[in-house]
C-alpha cells in the first residue's frame, strides 16, 4: 500500500480522529489509526477507543495504491509538525517486511521515519459495526440542544447513568441532570429520527467536532449489549456506545404550577459576577433572589460579604413576594445560556428557567442558608414589606 496526504487532508485526520482516539492506553492498537486505501482516489481513516469509533472518508488529491495499514496516531501527528507550506505532503507506504514508512516532503527537505510492523495477529484492530439504516434529522437542532443540555450532566463516576444526555424519544427532548439542576431541550424530530431512547455519552465529537448546521443522518444500532448511536455528517461516520441503565423519572422534579414570574436582563450576569470575589470554595455558593413590587434583587451573605444589589431593568410580576436561595454556579450557567425567564412556585420547590425556544433549566433550592441578616438591605433596595422569616430556600 502507498498513499499520499496533503497538509489539508492530514489536518483533517488529526482534528477528526484525534477527538475519538485514546493514546494513553495499554493496548497499542487503540493508539493507532487504521488507514484503508479503497480506491486510487479515496481512503478511509478509522479511530476508536472501543466506546466510540470515527470513520473519516477522504477524497485524495494524489493516486494511491490500494491496501491497509496501522499507523500510530502520535507518530502521524509528530510528522505534520514539520509542515510549513500548504503543498507539503506525507506519504505512507508498507514495505516488503511489513514495516510502515512515513516520508514527509516539506520545504525544509525530506524526512523519513520507519515504524515497526504491527502484526495483525497481535494487534487486531477492532471491527467497525455495520451501519444501520439512518434517518435524516436537523443536525443544528440536535447538536445545539445536546451542547446546551450536557452542562447539567453529572461528573460523579458513581452515578454513571447521569453522566450522559438522555434522548427521550417519546417526548422529543434531550435531558441532562446531576440531581441539583436539570436541563430539558426540545428537539422537534427526535422521535422520528430515533426508534428508541438512549443515554448519550458526552464526547468531544458531539460537543465540538460535528458541525451544527444543515442536516445529518442519525440512527441506533442494536448489537449485543447497549445500543449504539450512529451519526453520519459529511465525511464523518460516527459510532458511540450508549450508557447502559435506566434513566430516572425526571418529569417529577419539573414544576408545573407557579405563583410568580421574573425576567432577567443581560445586566443580571454582571451583578452576579460582582459577588464572585466573595464566594470561596469553602462557602456554600448560595445567592438569594428576591422579587417584590415589580423589582428584582440578589443578595449574598458570607464571612467576607453581606450585600444586596438590585438588578437593573429586571422585572418581577406583581403578586406574591418571591424569595429563594440557589446555587451561584447554576444560576450563572442558566443566565449565560439564555434562560432568562424564571417561574417561581415557592422557596422549597424547584425553580424553572425558560429560554423561549423550548428549553427548560430547573434549579433545586438550597436549604440551610440563613438570610435574615439581609432583610434590611433587601428592604432598602426593593422597598419595605412584611417581616421576612428566616429563609431556608
């Protein structure tokens, strides 16, 4: 086999395959790319870490000699470092003794590296699953929803089921939760694109690599074991194993009865940021939200700070007074992601933020946070009201 890649093709290989390969592995074959020259003008490059597999199809600019070889990803990546011009090329060839030779032709000269033979009997590259029947879906809607929802997926290894984003095909939504916050994003044609619900792992390919535009092909393969999500987008065919297990009943924590509504402007983010220097990791990162007389304010009580600031241009619906304590990080995340309408039930119930585009962000209230020291400051900022009780919200 002999195949030549130009700088653009190599960069595409490094970018795409690098997102699906695990180089720090005790199995050397998993640190390799499987390169197959199928025809003189087309090749596939496959990377896998056993949990995910990415197949990149390239139309070649230089005729290739058909064949197959395994090339360590890091060796390939090191070769491209010497490239300085767009017309620099790398040729990969298998020799008679089955060793692999990498030859870089650059403006600085020719660099040749010979790699040891990867014995197929010892280094058997994992077989790629057969691609199931795929259906067309809105790539932008799916990926934007996934990338928004994933921030609420837990990083706790002991709660493995919650580490992914659940595709609920019955309700056509993507769900992620860590037990303290939850994001639900509507995806119009999800139920039509997937036959079954799956818990999708959070991967670099889904977060950064696949373009969130136009349309792509999506489906689920069901080999022995957990279902596998399959996506075909342009020159990429991507397989990722779903997370096994039963996703919890998330519907029960989403409130559906409200007594008040608040609107947060862009300036609310700046107000929140002003409290950041006074919140240490040792503190409970709780901030108190209060709505009264059509106005909104945020308060913080720590050893270093006891302050209340009004949110400029923030509005609060007339009616029952609102007071609730929630995690600073989750509130900031919700506002930055565009969830600016808050619906309030009571200080002991989850609070719902919406983005006006079919997305919901649920934040559980914090308990055990005394805020009676902030009463006078809230009264000064929002106007007098009835006596505040100690809030544990």
